[in-house]
């Protein structure tokens, strides 16, 4: 073994090796101290939400307003690079939506609106269906995409205007003045991305396994199916990331959008179209009208601390945790577009698509519940609710199979986007990273995910996947504070460069 070569590799790329070592040590810690780990994460996540919950609300509102101000100011005309857009608009929208939301809209399509319908979070004179959709829109709308958009703006400007690399730690010149800060930011980005992926893979594969069990009329919880699904998703994601953005990620993202639209139209045409459209436009109008009150949980729009802790704070932390890598990916595919087009595209187009999606599936679910003699929680299980929902429509076997395939495909696009971004970080900011890094990160993500899945079954007294999600709430806190700081630094930088 050539120790001199290994030493030089570590010396030349400490960020990659440090991240890999921390992930390895973290895995060992979970295995050896499972119960203690879960208890610590549970307590710490509650503390973060208790202390910083209101800060998260203010930050979300400020991010939306900040992006709108930048978009409609003279700075919105700045073009990200000198070349024309690399991707057509439909492919661009497909890729940013697949990376930013993906399997989540299938996971929550029915369960979340129904929960809000059965347990209205707001005490207003609005009908329950409108409250349910309005609050669902709020949690999946402009604020979520604003978190992504902030990082896309910072990285896009750094990469295509300042001609810097794609590393977040060096995206603004002020960050370089503090020794060790850029490396710390990049390391935290890598680790949070991996933790977020593990949580997403765990949730997604559990839903896929629930769908397979539902179709085969078997009891869910087959460990080997989940392990096989994780391997399949990581394999397909590696193939996609290995092929690159143009050949791999773009094609799968386009497939996701086409199939998602087909499912949406299939349900929409069988539902009460007039009622769905009425709910969509009414809930959207109320969401826009009430946006400030919703964002700050003021007066009648305060659902209470327990609800905010269980839902909004968790969502905001989750979007923040995913924001750096998703924002970097959005910046990477937005070359050639103006800042205004990128911001408005990121804020409005995916949000509008989500609003229509939840209106169709949520509104149809409300109608089904109203038609039941008694509702016994058929749509309450987050992993199987959409499959149960399809049972009420023709061709349910076909739509359920398509949904399982779409879940796999959405997970693949989330994982391949992350592999690509992690590889860029590992290759010192190269926006077309070496393929060896794509392979290494695919393997590391596979091993870490399989370890967490296995651990959750070996020691069922602790829900490790739940702990990983709660860990995101903790790891997102530095990014929440960092987000507030980089908005200020970006304004200082852009005013100096663009008089």
C-alpha cells in the first residue's frame, strides 16, 4: 500500500476525506449508542424548534420578500453567464421540480390535505376544504422555494457572473476573510445533504414498499424489499449522475413531469372539475391575501405552538436542510437565464404546480370522505394513503403501479442531483466533476442508507429514520443563520459590482 500517495490525496482534498470520515464515525456512533443517540436528537430538535421557531417564520417571509425585491430591481436584469440557456424551459422546470420536491408530493398528496381538513389548523370562517388547501399551499409554496432560491441566486451569481467555483464556502468574497470558515461551510453542506438524502430515501422506500405490499395484499414491513429498493435507487441514480446532467438527470426529470401530469389529468377528469377549480382559485387567493399573517402566525392565523412545532417548523427546517444542495443544482442548470427569470421561475412555477396538484388530490379526497357513511382514517397513513385513494377510481392497479415507478424515479432524480453536487464539492468546485467522485458518493450514500435502514429494523425500540429527520432540524439551524447573513453580504457585493 502506497501510504505516501494516500497522504497526498488526503492533503490535496481534505474536504472529501473529512466528510467521508465523519460519516463513517457517525454510523459507528449510531450503531453503538442507538437509544442514547435517538434521545439526544429528539431533545435537541425540540429545543431548536422551541427557541428558534419564530426565527424560522421571520426568515421564511424575509427570503420571499428579498427574492422578489431582487427580481424586480435593476439587478434582476443581470444574466447568469454569457451563453444562451443550456436547457429549454420545460426541461429546466422539470429538473428543478424533481430535485426540489419530487417524491414528497406523492407522499403527502392525500394525507396532508385530509389531515388539515379533519383538523383545521386555523379558527376562521373559511370552509374546512379551503383552510386545508390554503395551509397545505403555505407549507409547500413560496417559502419553501424561496429557501432554495436564495442559495441558487448566491451560487448562480458566484459561478456565472463572478466566474468563481461552485463551492458555497467561497461564494462571497467576505466569507474568505475568516480562516477556516469556507471549509466549515462546505463540510456542513456535504453532511447535511447526506443526512437529508438518507431521510428522503428512508421515507420514499418505505412508501414504495407500502405500495408494493398494498398491491400484493401482503403485510408491509418486509426488510429485504426495502434493502433491495435502496440498492436499486442508488444504482439508477449513479447511472444517471454518471451520464451527466444532459443525458441522465434531464431525461429522468422530464419523464417525472410527464407521468405526474398524466396522473394529475387522470384524476382531474374524473373529479368534480368545477369544484376542484373553485377550490384551487379560492385557496390560492386566500393564500396570497393571508400570506403575511400565515408567515408570521399572527392572530387568527396562528395555529398554535404544538401545530407549528409538528408541521411548519419541521417543514421549514427540512426545506432549509435541502436548500444548499438543491440551490446549487438549480444554479447549475440556470446558466444563461437572467436573475429575474430564475427567481420568478423558482418561486412561481413549481409552487403553482404544487397548488394544482394538492387541489386535485386533496379536493377529490374531501369528496370521497363526504360520500362515506363513516370515515375510519382510510387516508391517514402517510405511506399508503395515495394507494388507498386510487382504489376509488378505475384502473387502480395501473395507477398504483405507475405511482410506485414514479416514486422510484423521483427518488432517483433527488439522489442523482445530490450525487452530482457532492461530486462537484469533492472535485474542488468543478461543475463537471470527475466520474470517480460520482461513483464514490453513490457507494457512500448506498452504504449509509442501508446501514440506517438495517439499524431501524435491528433495534426497533428507536425509530432511526425519524431521528434522521429530526437531525435535519438541528443541522438546518446553522444554515438558517447563515441564510440571513448571506442575504446581507450578497446585497453588499452586488451593489459594489453593479452600480
